[in-house]
């Protein structure tokens, strides 16, 4: 917990926190993970893939997602209310080189968030609200706290069930990934789509266009990431277990994917029977590989669980991904994972207790855990460590990231 004096000092501005400097000058390489309202900072060892716990604080709500400021040692967290308490809030948390965490200012009330991002300049925080789907934009102030919401005029067609917001590499276009609503047999009863908005001065969004192959039916997108050179976008389809590659030209996606790859090529059962869905995605910092997470559901049979990090090698000329390996996360439902900026280590956060394969054996109630991998020069993963997290009250581990 943070005492009153520490909170007041932190809220007064970043310069008041010892050891807090620009991330571009002195990157920390620290790792953060959440367990309900608790935020924990860890020190990673890139040689062994180990994690050493440094500090922990409690937030006034369940941590749904976070995003690091591109220039300062600050992470922005979307907090959600729960049945047992908490509130929907947007919080700014600073961290110093020793991994100490400091709440900056007072978290501000928001609608219930599901994802957030920070633009490349570190000027705005953008939240994804899933129902009704829309993007909420907040300015980042000089002291790195968050200002009041920026009014967006009109009612643009945001789509159905917003799941992720990203800013394209140019910094001029925002994209809202809308998953639609699942129905049966890999389909969705309400269409999914990718909605694009010009991102102008003052944080204003102007709707431009949508990309929705087949009208958005059979298209249930969840998370997106971009190639290092900005020429390609890699989009996971949660409802279809597919990785799609779109070309990008002048901040516009191709109308149809130029490549399609499966994350579960051997899976023959539909979601209703297998409970396997695709989720988070990240490009390797060197650009040669893309990784995506398969996730089992609570009704998945333990012996049929597929909780894996998929490694796709990329053709750097054409952008085509080729599945090169799958690596078991030794836990249930890796909602998030992240890659260290050096490209040498990956950590997956298995979100809850549930059916999974652990050590190659089916386990009905595998514990919540953090699983670390070392990354070889060719992008292949090697299991390094597994850290079980105590969850006496059924807590969930929703988010993790290297910061």
C-alpha cells in the first residue's frame, strides 16, 4: 500500500521521485503483472529467464490492462469495478529504477475499460470501451497525470464489442478492433470489424473507414500489432483461431487479408466443444517473428487444453507468417504476454485456475502462474521458469508487460 506522504510526493510530479528519469535515457527493463487490484514489479534476469519480486501496491479497482508511456517511467492502468468493490478508473503509476511503484495524482472516473494504449508522442491515453463500443481519449498532462476526457463530436460507427485500440505507426490514425458477438461454429451473430479514425490535433477522432471481410461475419478480431517497418498489420481472430496479415499503405489497410495462417492447424472441434480461442499478439523487437497466444476455456477438457504461445516466422519482404512452433504456457488461459525490449525473454500471464497441460500432463485445476521463456536468435522459445501465484479468493491475473 502507498502511504499518504508517498502519494502526495508522487502526485507532485515525476521529478519528486528519486531515480525516475526518461525511459529513452535509461530503460529499466522491469516487468509488471497484476492480480486483481494488486500491481507487482519484478526484476527479470535475461540470462536465466528468472523473475525477482521487487515491490507491490494496491489500486482502487481491478487492473484490466495497462500501457507504458513511450518516454517516461510511467504506466497507465485501466481499472474496473468488481462484485466486491473497486471503481472504473484511469490511473497513472510511476516506477523508479529500483522497481518502486508510485501512484501519480488521483485516478479519474471512466467507463469500464477493456484495453488502452498511449500514442507514440506520449500525449494521449486512449481507452477501449466494449459496450457500447467506442474510444475514449484523455490528455496526458505535464506531470504525467491524466486530464479530463476529450469530447468527440458526432456518433461515428464504432461497431460492436470494442476490444482493442491501437495507433498506427504514423501516429495519425487510430484503429478500434471490434470483435462482434460470437454465435456458433466459428461464426459471430453480430459482425466484427476494424474501424479507422483520423487522429487530429487536440485528440479529436474523425471516422474514416472500416475493414470487415465478408461484411464482418466469420471475422471476430481481437488484437493487432504492426511490422517493424509499418508495411504490415498482424490481426488475431479470436473466434476463428486465425492470424491475418493486412498490407498497410498510406495508413490504409488492404480490404482483404493478404495472408491467413492458423494458430491451431490440428484442431477439428468448434469453439463450443473445444473452447480454444486466439488472443494477444506481439512482434519481436527485431521484426523477424510474431507471437500469438492460444487460450483454453474453463469447459475445455484438461487433456485437450491448448494454452500456447505460437511462434510465426516472418518473410520480411512479403510479410507472410509461417507457424514455426507452439510452446505450452504451463497454465490456463494466457490472456496477456510480453516480450522484453532486448528480444531475449518472453513472459506469459496465465489468468486463472483451470484445466491445462502442466509438464505435459493434464491438470483439472492448474494454478495461476507466470511462465517465462528465453528467446533464441531465430525466435524459437525455450521454457525457463514457472511461478505459481497464490489465489485464495479466486483472483485473476489479467495483465502483464515489460516496462
